[in-house]
């Protein structure tokens, strides 16, 4: 069993690791080298702290140790690379300082973290590589944990991460926070990565588990970090609000056997009121930021508003479906999508009756992008069941069960097919 010092070291490293890599990358301009240096500093702490005790400022100790290891490697290899010049200057000033100094980490750690987020989410990388690299560098997840979360082989994840680091080096990606229009464009990429991580955790694409809470927690942590680093950006507050409001339902989304419970069947007294309050506060911050920038709400803020409509309703019948229909209309105008239209059909079905919703769903049946989307027959089955067209509903639920790759959702669809039959 691990001793207390070992647990303390692991806890400290998990907290400080992203900041350590971020600051080292500013110096080395290489995320791969920086990650290795951080890991080396962690190994040294595992050797020394159990004997000497955890230093008063462990973050600064780890940073100085990593810098010294970098300088040692530089000296051994006698490298002339210019990217080590800044490291050499910093280390010469600190060379005689005890490693357990009380000084804080670099003052611009916030800027370093922001640079690391933009680097890990750089559009030169594929979406899969951005997600894997972000979870590795900023989330601290191992390749095995990432592989298990996304139900892919561990070697595949390892290759994505190695190739991503290599690509960043080969493409000479600048380690910086972009400015002007490029900043807005790159923020979209960062938000997409965090949103992808959250979505896979909230409703797993495949596998035996309906949810993967660890991914949701990482997405929320990354969102909160970015919200602190870029408080002026409305959409990051909207994204954080969306994640918090959706996560507030976790305890009610499964029964005691781990089976999925759909939204309208959930016991709302089990919803996390603290996360709901935080989500609503984040929405308020997002609207304040929109007002200051004279900007209309974006897609993440609008989705957070949808989640807030459910969070504010103590009972399903109290839900403001008219407002939800309006929000889906705004979303559709901002970012037209058959999936948004499908969700709008559900809301219209709740507001105006199942026949009105079914007409929209039937019109979506020819959409190529929804051809293999299991929620299309699932929604159609629900509307047909409400219209007492039981046999048609059963067939739709059976079709949805065949299309989904998630075992828990398949079980829900089969159960609904039996009930309709």
C-alpha cells in the first residue's frame, strides 16, 4: 500500500502537471520534451520527498528540478539549439538556489496554460489527436485511461499522441495565444475539443456504460480553467454552464442496476442543486460578457439555456416548452443542423402535440446525415407511441436498438419496443 508521502506526491503532481508542462513548453518550445521533463521531476520527487518530506512549495520545487534536468541534458548533449538559450539564462540565475525554495511559479502561468491549451487544440492536428493530446497534457490521463474512455486500442491512442507531438514540431507551431480574428477561430477549435470530451462522457458512443463520468469531469475542469484564463469570452461561460447543468442530472440518469433513465422519467429531487446554481451563474456571466461585447448568444450559451429550462422545472409538466422551441429556432438560425431540427421536433411535439412533431420528423427521414443516427427512429417511435400507433412505434424502437452501439441505450430501446408491442 502507498505511504502518505507517495499519495501526497501523486496528488501534488496531478494538480501541478499541466502548469508545469505549460511553463516548460514556453522555454523549450516542445511539448514532448516538456512532458518528459515534468515526468522526470515527478520521478525525482518520488525518490526524495519520502525521505525529506514534501517541500513548503512543491510546485516551485518541481519546476526548478525540471529546469535543472533540462540544463543537465543540454550540457551533456552540448546542443546548440537556440530554443535552449532562454532556458540557459533562467537556469544560470537559479543555479545556486535550493530546490525547496518558497518562491511561487512564474507569474505568467496563466498565459502559459492558455498557450498550452491552444497548442494541444491546434487545427493542424486531427480532432481525434487534439482530444487525445489535450487529455494527456492538460487532463493528465494515461494512454490506457484515454483508450478505455473512448473504447479504442491503447496503441492507437499512443500513436495519436506521438504523432500529434511530432506534427506540432514539424509544422513549427508557434507556442502562443493567437490574436484578432485568429483568436476567435482558434477558440472555436478549443471549445470543440472540450465539448467532444464532455459529450463522449455524457452519452458514450459505444460500450457497456451509458456515461463515462471521468471524461465529463475533465471537460468541466478544462472549461473552468479556460473560463478563468479568458473571462471575457461569453461562449466559454456558456460551455461551462452547459456541462454543469447536464452533469447535475448524473445521480438521476441511472437506476440502482445501472440502467439508463430518460430525462422525463428522472427523479428531479436527485439532481445536484449546487451544480444547477453554478450553471445558472455561468449563464449570467455569459450574458454579461455578451452585453459588454454587443454580441448575440452563441451555440454553447443557447444549449446551456435549453438545459436551464429543464433545470428550472421541478416537474416535467412544468417545463417551458414554448421557450425551448424558441431556443431551438435560434440555434437552427445560427448553425443549421438536422440534429437540431430533430430536437426541435421533440419540443414541438411536447408543446403542440405528437402529430406536429411527427410531421417534422418524417420530413427529416430523407436527410443523409441522419441515415445511421439511432435517435431518429427513437424519436419517431416515441411520437408514434403517443399517437397510439403501437405496432409502428415498436418497429421504430427495434430499429433504433439495432443502430446504437451503446449497450445501455440498446436496452432502453428494446424495453420501449416491448412496451409498445
